[in-house]
C-alpha cells in the first residue's frame, strides 16, 4: 500500500520525500484525461520492477492525493527505504 501526493507537469519523474503522511512524487505527464494516472502507474511499475497490471489505483483518481497497491514488489526505491 502506498500513499502518494502527486505533482504533475514536473521536469522529470522522481520521488522527492515526505508530504505530510504521504510520499511526494513528481511526474512529467499533464493532469488531463487520466494521462497522469496512466503515466504514474507505468512509472511505479518500472520503479518497483513489476508489470503494470500489478499496480492498482485504489483511491484518488481525480485528486493529487492517491493510494496505490503494488502486488509483490521486486524492489523498493531508495527514497522509500529511507522513509520506512
């Protein structure tokens, strides 16, 4: 389970630390027509080394605050390891 605060239209895709009780992530995609959610899903799949089908958006489809579940992650990013 992963709680994220998303900043769309950033210069690059990256995790950038805590934002309240969530992890802040910047993504390059615009927040229109679900493009940011699709891009974020692919980015999380890449970072956690799982197929995109294992990354599920649970809450926050139209919000900056989102909750994802990631089934059987193969790797944890350094930013997340440092926060746990």
